[in-house]
C-alpha cells in the first residue's frame, strides 16, 4: 500500500517502532520508485490470515526537512484481495429408490459463477445406469450461492453413488476457484432388488421343473435360499432352495427347482418370499405373491 505525505519526509522504517500493524506482517518500507519529492512511501504487507488489516504510523515516525516530527499517529485499513476459495456444503437428495431424477443441492459460502459451463462439475465412479447433469443455479436464486445437479438413475443402477465436486468448477468475484471435494455425500442405494421370471411355466407329469428368477441387480442369499420360493399347493410338490444359475458371474440370475410327483394336480402357485436376497447395500427384496404359477398341463 502507498502512504502519501503533504511534504518531503524521511526516517520511515520497518524497525518495530514506526508502525503498529494488526493481522499482518510488514515485509518492506521504501519510498515509491521515481518519487523525487520523497512524500510517497510504499509499505508491503503479508496478511496473517483472513480478516481486516489495521496499519498505524506511530507518532514520531517521520520528520520533515526542518526536523519536525509527526506529533500524531494515524491509522488506515488497506484494501486486501479475497484469497479464500469458495467452500461448498450439500443438501437435497441423499438416496435413491428406483429409476428417476434426484436433485443434489450445493451451497457455496459466497457468490460464485461457473468456470466451464458446469459440465462435469460433479462426477461419480458408479456410472452404470447413472448420469449426472451439469451444475446449474437453483431457479429463482439471486445470491449466486445456491446451485444444483440432477442425478438421473436408471433401473440398471445399483449400490451407492459416490459424488465428487471437481476442482475449478466455480470461481468467486476475485477469481478464486473451488478445490476438489471427493467427500461429497453419496447417494445411498435404497432401491430393493426386483425380480422377473422365466423358465418352466407349466408341468406335464412327474419331474423336475426349473423356474428362473432374474434380479435387476446383483444379489446374495440372506438365509441360504431355503423357502425363498413357496407354494400353497403342496400335494406332491417340493420346491428346492434358491440357487445361482451355474456359470453366472453377474449375481443376477437365480433358479429354483420344482419337483412334481404323480400325485400333484392343479396349478402350482409360486411366491417369492420377502428378504430372500439382498443387494450390496443390504436392501432386501419384497415378497412377491404374483410370481407366475406352474400351470397343470
């Protein structure tokens, strides 16, 4: 900063007595280069941190050509540039339950603008069935602090969706840009596994009939698969444990074997029991009494 006097002065130094400074350190004191009158002095400061800097020239710090010293002290507050980057906090959606759009809110501690249009401002490492839109201002917000992204989730998505705020996504009025934040809250998986069915749809005499159950995400058995599928027609009918289809590595394909004896008759209604399987987020399937029956052929 520059300090100007009304006449030529001398003796101003960084000697520990000429100045009192708050929230900063004086690096150097010198006359302004090219000033032949020696009435302008430049003081270089390093802020100790954020906050206001107060600089006081103490009485007796300078004297003019007639050896008159300044009798009174005088203070000033230098204008300092904001050097702190914008900091984000998060809100909005914290989990997802099925396909849809989930809005995550990002609030900065100061007004910001987009650096590169908001594309890829928020990213995830779980990209299967997941698309993240551009960072955009919350509708109607005039503060410049409230922003949001839309996380679009498809049926194929599973597991938590970790979110990261990319570095240099936004900047404040002093062109300070945000740091990367990999600690954004994830969208937790609250989506229970959902089954579809295939394989045998009818029986024709005694034998083993395999019913296939495909889940929309990888699952594991909760209790070994016993009684995972049941029926109310138990005369001459035995249903085995739920088990993975041989050779399947996806964790989505399962099957049960319905063993039918000669004494069986009529349709064999099937039900998928609740909590038979769970996904990686420990969401368990709901009961499904609408499984296709094995028709009596």
